[in-house]
């Protein structure tokens, strides 16, 4: 065992873990500093930002929640994120299945049109989008926040799920067709269980992007229709000098994304590794 530790393979493994440890430390320490700051007073920040607070002040979270009307913004975030993630995931799974498993006239052109949503910067379409939503009477409604994000998420989701289905073994599909399965049976009974890591990875990514969306919400919504990231920006103007309250608000905005990632981390990592190996 001692000899294996100092072998070239063992040294490479130790070096790999050491580098990963360094990168993990760099990634985690800012978050640790924000969490510790959220429980301190302004006077305590004169010391090291990574020092433990003398008393854990939950009042900072109460001030952030009430001062920025976070209850209303949190409700708006949920009402926007859930429909966007659910609708985008369903549509992306169906379109990815069609583009990945079948060939039909014009499929390449149609896929290119869909993928334009990934190529065109969102800032380039915000003014026409604002005008269209106004003409439809949807401006300053939840639909003005949901529909554009569904369109953007659908483009990426189609690209993601197409790659997943394209790399699944076609022998399973052929065998299912021979056994009398319909197209829906092939998708939901044969391919869906195999695609679960990719689908859950897509859910995590869409949740993170939709939850953190700022520009669209700032332009299209006002009042209680705004979501938590915009509420955090508004809070900054009110508590610009109260850093602990701002840190507490940042933790509350980040916490749902962190919880979702922890809950789906195994499937997310499986989906990312599978995509890397297949590519």
C-alpha cells in the first residue's frame, strides 16, 4: 500500500484532489463570507468578514424580508418559475424526441430556426418584445414574464434533449416498434426512463436561469409582479449602507436555487457526465 501511494498514478490522484480542494475553497469562501455577514452588525464588519459573529442576528433577515416586500416578490418568483420550468421541459422533451429520433422534410431548417433563440442576444429583442406585449395587452402581467422565458428555454431545451435522444441506442426503439409500441409508448415507456438524468439536469438549469432572471422582469413588470432578483436590487437602494441586511437578502434569494441543486445533485451530475461522455 505504501508503494502504491508514491507511484506515479497515486501522485497524479493526490495532485488532482489537491487542485480540486483549492478550487473548492475559492468557490465556497465568498458564499461563507456572505452567510456570516448576514448574521453580523455593521460594526462587526470592521473585523475579518470570515470571523464568526458575536451574536447570530436573525433580525437582518426579518428586515430584508419586510423592507423589500420579499413575501410578494417570492410569490411572484414561484408563479413565474414553476410554469416556465414545467412547460419548457415538456415542450423540449417532445421536440428533442422528434428531432433526435426521426427524420422529416425540413427538420434541419426548423431546428435552425428554433436554435436562433440561442444565437440572438436577448437585449436585441427586448424592445420589439416590449411593444408586442403591449399590443397584446399582456404587459405588466405574469404572462409577459412567462411566455418569453418559455420561448428562450424551449430553444436551449430542444438542443439539450435532442442531443440526449440522438445518443440513445436505436435498437431499443426498433425493438419497441416491433413489439407494437406506438410513438407515445416509445417515448414514455422506453426512452423517458433512460432520459431522466438529462431531463432533471434540464430542470435544474431552467430553474436557476428563470429564478435569477433580472432584465426581462425589470422591463416588463412593476409592483408586486416583480421577482426576487429585482427586489434585491430595489433593496440595495434602501439599505445601501446596511451591508448585513443586503447579505441576508442575498442569502434568501440564493437559497431556493441551492436547495433545488442539492435535492437533484445526483441526477444533475449524472446528466452532465453523460452529456460529456457522449459528446
